[in-house]
């Protein structure tokens, strides 16, 4: 059976590794784990995020399909997965049948911010230490090639290194063994590695045997949205997809098909200060353009803003950004420059928000610099028409490029925009998790402090290809 052959090959490679420098690998991996926050477990955190979470696989070949990708620009593929909104990336490192390599994993882990699962046939602890050094956040452990003792020990070793372990099963008995061994993540492989047949009902059937607090992943054989729909009906929302993602020419479109969303997100590009920026926006057509009337490298005077806004395509609404400004000044500027929305980005209280609404007759968005969900809660009762969730950076008001955890959006009970370090790499996943009515991008579409035409277009196109915004 192929699995025995694969496990045999893995044992041989593990022996070579152990003999070459087993002790050195162990020590270096432990030192790295001590250096990091080993309690963070980003792989698990991402799979616990709201909605459908998809792990996309980077693999050149497989024993069942042969060569999947003749042309294999693995770094580009991994970056495309990240932009498309993958929850994590699975990288095949088995060299003989999957034509994988540890080097692929090492380079990919440096090129993307999302967690990486090492997909291999782990039969020895030295491979777990090696996975840590390669930059993995998680490893795969296949129940059928391990004893109960090995499974328990490997899960414990991985945990000690800050690595998550995805425990792959195929039968009721294997799920029972995985649970007893202390699995926190259980996958069911729909592919039978004895004859490569696919049974897409397997994961759905076995799902109910997995304890509720254990993460569950349906693996293999998922080709189209209808497959996902069947799993969703069975309460499964985490998936590992290989071949279909590898073969998709447009990863963002394919992931959007799997996730199946209605276009609902608008886009604001903030910090517009030059005539050239207006040309970029008129070309890309975001929904909102932000003009900053507060202390900032992007500050515009009311006169300058009035000139710029007069050149703006009428389909783009002008948003004025103010920090602790008087209501009178805000009203004057709003009138002079023809603003459509007022964004208050300072310490304005409910009373000020009410006054600004009354004096200007315009919708008011209140920016909240959120370091936690608690920072958001009191603002649910505010008179603002919408909240703008931004990152909390000491001594800075906005435009920091610092990311906010999109899961904080759980605390919001009003319409809201998501801001803070948004760029082409993270915007799709953040928007899918937080589900704002609009995303706000500023420094993420700049190069050397100036708005960048290509980056603006890339964000707008990506939102459309991902099915999040009307194209
Ligand atoms: O952008 C600024 O320089 C700024 C300064 C003072 C107050 C607000 C500011 N920006 C407000 C915004 O709406 C930004 O788009 C938001 O903070 C996100 O910025 P970024 O993290 O750079 O994408």
C-alpha cells in the first residue's frame, strides 16, 4: 500500500536526519520555541475565526494524480493564496511522490504572514523539530502510520514547540485514538490512500464523533462549491483543499467560489492629498476618498481639499477626517469642500458626535482605536452612524499601517468600517472575518509615503475577484 511505502521512505529520511545532527536540530528548535510566544498557535487561531476557513495546499505532484503543476512557482502560489484569503497554507515536503521539499516550506514561511502546515509523513520526533526550524506553525500526524504512544508523544512534543498538530483520520476507530491521544485538531481524509478513491460523505459522517471543542477539518477531494455546501449542512466549516486550488488559474476567484459570498463590501481609500491621487481614484473607482484635516503627513488644507474634491468622480464620496476639531470648523470645512461624510478620529464624545451631525446634516463615522473588544463595546450606544475600527498605536491617531485583529468585530453592534494596516495581502481575509460594510485602506496603498496607482488598483480588483465588492 502507498501509505506504507511513504511511511518507509519517511523513516529512512528521519534516520538520515537524526544521524546527521539530531541533537543540533532538537536544541535549535527548542531555542527557537523559547524565543517565541509558544502559546499563540496561529494555525488554530485562524481556524477558529468566523465563517468558512480554507487551508490551501502547495503541491507539485501526488501519487494519485501524478504531476499537478508542471510549472511550479511555489512562492507566487503561496502569496496568491494569502491574498485570496486562505486561513493557512499546507506545504507538501515529501520528496519522492509529492515532489515536495523542506526548502519550499522554509521560503514560503518567510514570504507570507499566514500560518503554514507541514504536510509530510511524520514518523519520528526529529521531523517535528525540523518542522519548527523550517518555519511551520503546524504539522500533520497520520493516525494510521503511528502507534498510540507515538501519537500522544508527538502531539505533546509539537505543543511544547508551539506547533499545532492536525491529526488525520479516516475511520471511527482512528478518531477514537486521536481523541484519546489528546488531539485538538482532527481532520478526516475523504481520500482512501489504499486505492485513492474519494468519498466526500466520509468527513460529514464522522464529524459527529469529534468532541465539540476540537477543531474539525474536511480534507481532500473538494472540487466545487456544492461539495462545501454539503459539508456546511453537516456543520463543517474548515477545509483543506489541494488539487482544485493548485489548478485554479485565479486563486482569489476560486476561493470566492468555495466560500460563496454576495458582494457587500465598499472601499475607502484614505489620505488623498494630490491631483495625481485623484486620477488614481477616478480610474480605480473606490466608494469613498478620505481627506485628512488633522496633523498628518497626509494633511490637506480646506482650499486644497476643495480643489481636489471638485476633480473627484461623482461616484466617489468625499470623507473628511477630523481630530478633536471644533464643530464650527468641521461644519465650515464640510460646506466649503462638499464633504459627504464626517469621520471623527480623535477623542470626540457622544455629545460632540450629536452636534456635528446636527450642524452638518451629514453622516458621522466615529473612529475607535481598538486594542481589544472591550474598547469597542461602549461605542455601540453612540449616536454615530457607523464606527470605524482602527488599530491602537500609542501616540498616533491613524494611518499607522498597524493591523487590528478582525475578530474584534464580534463586539460591534452597528454598521462599521474596518481599517488598520489593510493591504493586498490581508484585506480579503480580514473582510471575510470581520464582515464590515466597508474597508479603509491608507498606508497599505502607498509607496514611500505617496499613494501608489498600482497598489490602489490591485486592492480594488482583488476585492472584486474575491466576490467581496461589485466589480
Ligand atoms: O492617515 C493619517 O495620517 C491620519 C492621521 C490622523 C488621523 C487619522 C488618520 N487617518 C485616518 C484613516 O482613516 C486611516 O485610513 C486609518 O487610520 C487606517 O490607516 P492605515 O493603517 O495606514 O491603513
